[in-house]
């Protein structure tokens, strides 16, 4: 019995001694450091550390070896190569293939502006049309009609390009069908042709500015006079018959065109992709750019006191003759000039007032040699008139003593149907 107890005690002691030692890992010897030096190069910093610190003791024969965690034993994947950033033309890296800037990315030189900018040139906050004496580039299309010579009396000798030929032909039909021989207009008939007027007014918008730049000055002036008159006819036709309020009729007659508000400021039209009003054409073209005061006597205000509307379009090839004939007709009508020798009074159209159109005659017809007791504007107007009246009237204006009186302007519509 005593021997059995001793044997059991020795077995227990032996079992505990062996089992306790099996769970204790001996201190690592210095040798493994040398073996680590022989290992392959250390992985990248992001690679999980390998197993020296996670080694397991050799299991007993009946024990299942502990498997290290799957994440620790999985093969180390090489980090994916960084995705190549797209090459940008302004951030190319020299020395790398295919990184040269693409040719189309390089900024192209801006096209040179033509020397003549018609009439879409803006300077100093105010739109100004720039017209050189000679165009910067010759336009063969503008020069071709010059080879054809036609007598000035005929209206089929345009110097303008073909697009304006069609424009003037359509405008001539409007004039022949609606303007009477005495200069009055059948607005009731014209109202029925509003769509035709609208189509004709689209032609100036489609005109090529470069083509216009090659026009002669006479061609440009004829173009603007015709466009002005056509737009005035379209405005009247659109508002015919004129509607007026009862309280305005106390001041103006029912057919007074002033019942149509904003004729010269609010009704807009497009020429060469630029917006204009009738007032713009008068100030910018007739007074400044083209500087031709005779244009005021060739354009219509659609009133009884304004110059009569010509039944033919103005053309550059015959413009001088047409304007001179228009001035003579206006002065002879009694609406432009009347001389009362008995009372020594010279009656002038209100258009010639210094505060209205008279100031625009100074640049071309101003003089210091005659009419010295008059204002510069009046001297210029009188000097202009002496070119178109009889020699007796010229002598009277230059030598005799008289007073000048401006006729009241009759704003009633020059309707060819009936007068009101």
C-alpha cells in the first residue's frame, strides 16, 4: 500500500513537472537574430510582421497543432501599382513617354480684326461706327458692278452687291404700289403688306459687315436712307389707323403721328447683327459717320411737312443726282423755303432750325464770308440753300435785309386716302 502511494505521488509529481514545462516557451536564443539576417529582405512597411514572435511550441503527439490566424499566414500580396494619373497638357512630366502636350491644346493665335469695323465698334461706353477712307482688304464682290456702266437716269444700275439688289427691288415694288405721285402714301394698302415689309427688313440684318466695309460712301449712304424709310413705313403700317386718347386729341389732331409713342427711340431693327433705332441712324450715320445733311431731306417722317417720299430707291451710282433733285423738290414745294419780299420775311422749314437739323449743316456748308449777322447754323443753312434756288433768290438772301421765320411743322400723317 505504501509503495502504491509512493508510486502515485511520483507519477503526479512527474506529470505536473512535465506539463508545466510544456506550456512555457523557452527564452529565444540569440542565434535567431543571425538567422533573421539571412532571411530575405524585410517586406514593405505596410506588410504585417512575420512570425518570430508568434512561434508555437512543438505540440505533444496527441495535440492538434495550433494554426496561426489566416490573416497572418496569407501570402503577402504585393501592393497594387499606383494608378497612373491622366496626363494633363499643362502638367506634363518631362522624360516620360507619351506625355508630350497635344498640338490641339496649344492656344491658337487670335484672328486679326479687320481694320474697318462697321458699324459694331464700341468705344468709350458709346457705340461708334468706324469708317476708314479705304477698306483694309479689297472686296472683289463690291468692285465687280463698277465694270458695268449704266446711265444715271436708269434705276437698274446698282453698284451694290447682289444681296442689296434684291433688297432694293423689293423696296421699289413697295414704293411703286403705295406711294402716290404727289408723295403721299396709301397706308391702308401698305398695312396689308406688313409681312412683305418685315421680310425686307431682314435683309439688312443678313448683310455681311465685311462686304459693307467695301462699299463706297455713296453706297453706304443710299443703303441707310432706304433702310430708314422702309422702317418708317413699317412703323406707320403697324399702327395704322392711328389710335389716340381723347385728352391728347385736345392738343394734337387724331392723325398726328405723335400719338405713336417712341417712333424714333422705341422701334428697333437689326442691321448687320446690331440693334438700331431711327434716332440712332440720324445721329450716328447721317450726322457723324457719313456727315451728309441732305439725307434729312431724303428721309420721310410720314408727315405733311416732311419731304415727300421718293418713288425710287436711292442707289449709290446715282445718289448725288437723286439727292439734289430731292432737295430742289422740297424747296419748291413751299414746305422747305418761302420768300415774302413784300414783308421781307424768309420762311424756312422747321427742319432747318439751329436746334433741330441746322447744326448738322455747319460741317459741310458753314461759312464766315456771307450772312455775317447770322448764327453759324443759320449761315450754313442759307449757304446750302443758295446752291438750289434761282439767281434772284440767291441775290435776295445774300444782299437784302430780311428776317427769318420758321414754319410750324405739320405732324399730321401724309395719308393718301383722306386728309383729317
